[in-house]
């Protein structure tokens, strides 16, 4: 699967730190590999988006916008049924832009406690009007855009930090995201998701062989065995505490069909899911 590099693959005619792009497509994309070389705000206008990163899965509608930290992610975009269109205004910005803002307002902190890649915000009247101005700015010549966007970026950051505080900005420029922390965050937050090794390695910024090696070193077992154990343990928990029937939960724990789930469960616990539930 090819990797889409943003904003590079949009072929913007500017190298400014803060860049704007009116992104539209008439066909959806499914779990596409995306490398964000810049931090990115996606102001969703039409359609829906799902993003899988190293610490979370976020789903947004056109009532939300998301700030995404630079790095690798898997992205799904669904077109709007009403308009047959996916539409988003993308605002790209660098860590230096964030640091300059934090230092200007004396709010930079190296003691960040948020280990997050994505931050979701809801639209309100201010943001709705803000995005409408971006839709006008994006059609202007690039040199004029560069000058205006410096002020528009500060305007947006002032508003968001007024509403939410400065922690999310310090998390964006946090440099403590080391290889091991990233791998364990990805593994722990995706243990019940249907991601293959190639996708997990991509999110970890590793080759598949490196991911396997680092995983085995950290968890002292192969990725396949570890993920199977986590899914089976979760299935057992659901059978015991939620009174769910096997047919109601096999997809939730990452299996494509009931038969494979029953076989895997019996191999792990020596009982079928139904027998396990009756015994508990």
C-alpha cells in the first residue's frame, strides 16, 4: 500500500510554515496510509472521517474538526450521501509555529502530561465563521495567503486556548514520543482493532521486521500470540459480565466469522464460548 505524504502530495506552490488547502473528493478512501510532515487541522465540511493513530481512533462528522499531530496515521474518508462529496479545509502548521505562539504568551511547558496525537473540537459560531473566512482566503494568491494566515493561525490558537487551555498545544510539540513509547501506545490502543502487522508497523514508523523484533523484545511473545490472547481475554470478560451471546461479540473482538472465533476460544480456554458462559 502506498503512503500519501501531506502536504507534499498536494503540490502546494508555497513553502510557508502555515499552509491552506481546500480538499475535495467524490470517492471515499479506506484506511489509507498517511504521513503528515506537518501538524494538520481538518475542518470537516461534508462527509465523515476516521483516523487511526498511535494512541487513539477518532471519528468526526461535519460538526467537528480535528487537530492531528505530525506523524503516521491511517485515514478513512467517507463521502456525504446528500452531496456525493467529501470536503475538508486543511490547515498545515509546523512545531515552530506552535512554539512561537507558546513562547510569545509565556505558556510553553516541558512537563506535558497529555500523550495524544489527535484533538477533537466541536464547531461553534466563532469557528463556523472562522472557517468561512478560510474558504475565501484559500482562493487568494499564495503570497497574500502567507501573510494573512500568520494572523489567522494566532487568532485560532488564542480562541482555542481560551476555551481549552494550553495543554493540547504543549502535547503537539512534546518531544518525549520515543520509539518504545510509541510502539506500546499503538499496541495497547489497538489490541481489539482489526489492524494487520503492516498497518501497526507503519503507525510505529518501523519496518515489519523491526516491529516484530521490538514487539517480541517488549512483550516476550510474538505479536500474533499476544493479540490473540488479548482478544480472547476480552471475549471471556464479555461472556462473563455482559451476558452477551457468542454471535453478538465475535466481531467486537476482531474475528471475521463466528466459526473462527469459537475455534480460537476453545483452543485458548478448552471450552466453547457457550460452555464457558454456562460454567461461569
